[in-house]
C-alpha cells in the first residue's frame, strides 16, 4: 500500500474518488492539517457564530481593533 496526498481542484474529482472508495479500490482519509473549504461546509461551520448587530457597533469594534495595533 502507498500513501499519496492530492489537492482536489474540482468537486467532480472528489466524487470520482468516493466512487473508487465504494469499489474498495482506494481508502480516503482526512488529513488533520487540511480543511474542507467547500461553500456548504463553511456555511454550516460558521452558521450562528455571529450575532446580528447594527453597523455602527461593528465599525466601532473595528476601529478599536485597528487602534490597538498602532
């Protein structure tokens, strides 16, 4: 058995790899150092993590953060 690392550039390629896994030709593993960055996964990951606030509050917080670096 050999291990290789692939960069998936297209979701169709991932579908093909999953099909090969179903045929027991390959085994897919998630690398602990990489993250799946597909749009739906990111939406689910961050959904509900921010509260709605007026834009003036967001601007004020950004200005505070920016001034801390100066």
